[in-house]
């Protein structure tokens, strides 16, 4: 293996694939990045056996070859080099890669590439395309509600439902729920319903661009997402996702709207005090005004007011400030619409834009005062 590549291009490629590098040392080779050069095409890939990422790019090559290099060490070296051509040459007898750039010279010891596991093959049962910007928007809105509780694996991801005329994604940690439905035409003949891990959603959100499309392939165990020269392969979560439709209220007693930016700012300021305790705030909606209060305790007290348009009776509810801020950050409209039934029922954020339907539920909590 002998080739040259611009430092910036190589660093960008390494930044893409490093996201699937294993974080533990159980199998040292999984903490590395696989490089293979063939016919001027450099393939980089990494995997932690749950998630795999592959990326191809063209380089100026003199000879082919392959090696696995320690990801952190390799990435740190390339990051610090100047934005010039980098020359890399493999000594296969030692499994060592030499890196030269102007006056810099490094030699990194690596691993035999034959010991690196192949990325899983998706035994294609369904294949379709989605607009990259739309898919990214859906992921952004549901990943906030995935659970961290590994004892309920199905809740650590998002349900991904695909039909011929629409696509849905749902996530919940039992204290909040995100649901989004988009009217997208797909090539599927039968409904697909799989659970994508939250970690995969996070990486897709980081890697997806706003242009182009995403090719999706799904079987019973894995999903492959291909876009912009990147291939992301993820193991799917086994298990049954809860019946989310039972949780979403059919009607409400009160509806109110407010300026999103003003409400976001007010809740963030109130949480500066609230988060020093249990991060609980009280929302009290009266005609024309919403009061946002933290519990008065040893850390102090916060009070904010925001103008609203209210339809229905006055409402009061205690909710987690962090959960509320999370949804305020992902909405992209000037106004927010909220529905309430009573203090013991969930607060519902309802948004419809360009045919998309987004619902976000926050369960009430008992007052900490």
C-alpha cells in the first residue's frame, strides 16, 4: 500500500468512520480503523459489532494493500498535520504504516487486516429511498425521547414504520414520547416495522446532509443506510415496541399558542434555578398569559411570564424542564401549539408543517415543593 491524499480529505474520512469504533478494549482490533486500497479507491471502515460505518474515497495510489490502525492515534496525528498532501506507505512485514507530510514523519504499528471482522450483510427484504433532509428531520425529533434504560431494550431506540404512502417514527422513555409522520411515497409493498437503536439515530443525525437521498435496506436483523458515499450498517433492536397509539390523547380541554423563541428563552432561564433541585417547573396558563415557576427551595426561585393565546379553561401542570427544553430546541416554526387536558394528563406539543405531523408528550410530575 502506497498512496498520497490531502490532509483535510483524510481527516474528514477518519472523522466519519471513527463514530463506529469500539470504545472498550475487549477486542483491541475493534478500536482500530480498517484501511484497504485497491485501484485508487481507499476504503475505510469501523465497527463495534453493533454499528458499522464504511466510507470510500479516491486517492493517488502507487500500490494496493490493507491494514488496521489504532483509531485514536491515527486520527490525532492526521489532525495535527498541515493542510498539505500526506504520503502513506505500508510495511506489511511489520504491519506498520509510515506517514510523511512536509517535514513530519510518523510510523504507526497496526494489525493484520484479515483479523478485522466483515461488516454484516443485509439480506435484503426491503429497499427504498427517502429524502435525506426529511429523514434527518424525523430523526432529530424522535431521538430526544429514546430511553437510556438497558433493561427495556425496545425503548432505547425508535420504532421505524414504512408504508407505500407514509413513514412514521416513534420513541418513548415512558415519561415522554415523540411521534412524527411524513407523507412520503416509498417502493415498499408491505408495511415495515423495525426498531433502530438510539446510538444509530445519533450517528445518522451527525452524518446526514440536507441534500440528496438515503437508500435504506432492511431485513429482520440489520438496516443499511447509504448516502453521500457513506454506508451505515446497524443491528436492529429485538422486541416489541409498546402500543404508542394508546398514549396519545384523542382530544384536549385547552389549546394555547405562544411565540416559540420567547417561550424557549423563558423556560431556559427558569431551569437555571429548577435544575439545581429536581428540574421541575410549573406551567400555569391563564387567559393571555403563561406563568413559568420553579419550586422555591434552598437554591432560590425563578418566575417567568410569556404571552399566549388560550382557548379553553385555565390549566396548571408540573413537568420536567429538560424534557420541555428538548422539544423547544428541535421545533423549527415561529409559533408553538400546546394542548392540555388537566394536571394529571400529559402536556402535548402538536406541530404540522408541509404535511408532516409531529406530536410530543410530556407526562406530568408531582410537585417537589
